[in-house]
C-alpha cells in the first residue's frame, strides 16, 4: 500500500539530549506486549512490574517522583538505548512523533506538534507554505480537507482563526444537506463564497472581552486534571494563576484589555506562518483520521479551534506578564505542551465535548467566540 508524506517529513531528526522539552517526561508512555517480552530477555532482565502499571486497560511506564521516565539518565539519554540499542524501547518511543493513518487504498504519514523538533521544522520554513499530498481520490471528504488546507495556507490576507471559522460554517452547511452533491460542496468552498462569508463575518466580530474571558475559562478547564496530577507545573502554575486573576478582573469592565489584545496580536503576528503550518498539518492528519463524515469533521475542527484558542490564550497571558520576554521559544513551548495536554483519544474527545458543552456540535457563534477575530 502506498504511503504519502508531507514535504517536511523526511527532514525530521530527534534532537535527543538537546531537546528542550523531552518526550520522556510528564505524559503517558505506552509499553506494548512485544517490548515487555524483550525486556524479560535482556541481560540483566528489566522487571516490568517495577517500571510499569496498567491505566485504562493499557500498560504504561511509571514515571518517578519528578514525573520523568525512570530510564532517562541525567544526560537526558535513555538508559535502555545506551545499554541495549533502540530495539529495547517500546514502539511508542521508537515511533514518536511520527503517526500514520490508514485509508482504503493508501496510508498517510505526518508528524505531531507535541515535539519541539517538529515545531522547529515548521518554523524553518519561514514564509514558505508546507506542502501536503493530495490523494487522487474522487471523494467529497478528501476534497473538503484539501480545500481547508489550501485556504489556511493561501489566504494570507485573513487571520487563521477567520479561515477556520469560515470553513466550520461551510461544513455546517454541507452537514445540513442529507446528500450534498459535489457541485454544492465546490460552491461552498469557492472564492465567491469565501468573500461573501468574510464580508458577513467582518460585521459580526465577537466582543474582545467576551472572547478573552471564554478562552481563559477554557484554558483553566483544560488545566484542571494536570494540576491535580502535578504535571507541567513549572509552566502551568504561573499561567493558571494569571488566568484566574484575569477572569476576576474581567467580571468588571476592563478598559485596557482591548488595547492590550491588539498589542499582543501585533507581537503574535510574526508567528502567523508557523501557526498556519500547525493548523494545516492538524487538518491534514486529523480531519479524516477516524471517520470521513461531516459530523466528525465538525468535531475535529472544534477540537482544533479549542487547541488553538488555548495556545493563543496562554501566549497572551505570557505576553501580558512580560512583553519584552515574548519569544519563539515561548511560542514553541506553548504549542508543544498544549498539544500534549489535549492529545486525547478519539473517544475521549467526544466525551469531553459532550460533557463540557450543551451539545456535541457547536453553534457557529460559539466557534467564532473562541476564534476571537
């Protein structure tokens, strides 16, 4: 079966001990059965009972008191690899941050934004858009995905949030049609439709304070479980404290906030090409990853908007605290940590959305509120 790759894929190299945010810390590392058998055959054998436990029916590595993999040495290299080679580590460790999704007649490989080296790859592209393969498949779902990716990467006169909001609206229209034709779908994503929708959106921009407050509450909600488990504390604790303070301030009219938000947007604008690469990659890798229904596409766009809003809100708080210290490294860190925090399984994404909102599928107005354009 043919495997398709984005243009950046072959450039990836793990930075190992040079990694600023190691993948061997503060998140679940799965251990497959074959790895457990290899561990038992090592000399001396690794006692899996001492280093792993079962969580949600899956065996994972038990992190130490510092929330670090017990096999990670002080030099930030893996003891198993150093002593026994890469075959000694689990499939998860060998594959990350690569992922592959299988379709009827082909496979698609991509890289996940949970790794700082991947973010560096995208940032190195500068203003040159990433290139994603377009499978030669006569299918409405694949057409929709390609149209969204092209819009994100090519409509540089519009903010990424505006483009996502427009695409969400268009898929809602398609979803309402029981049997949408290719002509109808093509018309939804035509240049004329985009222009008409943007004209309408320009007159419907959500209130800045309402948008910031909602994104603030969203960030706090996403952080609750990680705070309980004492994960990402160095990054999350000051951020959530600042978010709580901001929420308290916003219960009263805040005259300075709109000006601060605009100043932040000016500082954030230099990273817009990176954000477009991030969003396009996530649409490519996740929009059709489990289903190709319009309902699933809407859910996936909602999750992507949720992730983007959390990244942007965390960066706004970081900028607010110290505008002069706002840097690429801060942006990269926010992208990596938020995507690790929100790297839910498909079932968990649906459960979170169903439990946190009135309906699984949002109204367009709420999507636009998080977009905050």
